[in-house]
């Protein structure tokens, strides 16, 4: 099932016909949202009519995350599909309007990418990988990976650990399966801080958009903490 919330109350509920793992609103059309999960397709729904308006078909078993690129004309999906000889379906770039694949030759290392994040300023995005590092990519075609820059030092180990940027893009934050929060300098990829924040795996670290040196963390057991 897919559910949209507004002011804490459900306003739209749709039958998606597969277990939903990720939902993202279209950045230019807030009535449209994409959802993926335990299926070989990603569906675009219009909340005004509760109908599927577009379907994106990929030969995968599960969609792990969806990321719209700047402008909303293209988006990236990550999947759990890593073949023996190639990782050509791990990350796929899609044209939102035509539903066509733009590229599936983005990431060639044999690790799944449980989460994605868009840089707020530069034309780049990051992918958390089960290789225990965050990979950096151009958000312009052909979406090449920057092999000289990666953010490592934290553990993923099969958890859907998320990563994200500060509002100015200067800092990248990531959780860790060890229960720690990690902070990196975006330009140099240097590790700035690592703080033990939970006894369970730390699933997400979110930097406050206004208050300096303030972050929220959550863990596998559902506990949320605010740090300063």
C-alpha cells in the first residue's frame, strides 16, 4: 500500500499491489509521487485521481531507493540486482516523461546501494554502498562515478543506512551498522567526526537546515535522538 500524509493525517491511500520500500515526491509536481519496492517496476501515481500515470520497468527484484535529480526531468533508482559478471542494473537513470532508461552503465562495482542523496549545490549525487563506502557521481549524463573521491570509514553490512548533506553541501553525514554517526568534509572526503550515538545500527543522520552543529539520528529499533 502507498500512503501520503499531510499535517499528520492520511489524505491519499492507494493500492500499490507490492510492498513499498521507497516513496519520493516529484520536485516540480507535488501531486505526483513515485514508489518502488518488492517489484520489477516503479510506479508514478497522481494523488488527485489516485491513478498510476507512468510505469518504469526494469528487470530487478527490488527497488531500494529513488532519487530525483535537479529539475525533476530525470531520476535514479537503486536495486538489489547485482549479477555475477556485471552491476549494470544496480543504478539506473530514467527519463521521467518518456519512462525510458537513460543509462544503466553508472556503477560497475558489485555492491548494492541501499540509499541515494543529491548534493544541494553541485551537479552530483552520492550512493551509499554495501562496500562500506559512499560513492560520488555526476548528476549530468553520462553520470560517471568519481573514482578518486569516496567516503569511507563507516560500516553498512546489509542495512539500509542512509546518507545526506548539510544545507550548504559542505558536510556529508552517514549512519553506520555499528551505531555511530559519521561526518565527512565533502570536498576533501576527509572524516571529520565519528560519534557513537546508538547501541543498535544507526540508520540515518540528518543535519538541521538552520541550527548549526545540530543533527538528528535514528536507529534500527526506532529510537530518535537530537544531538548538538
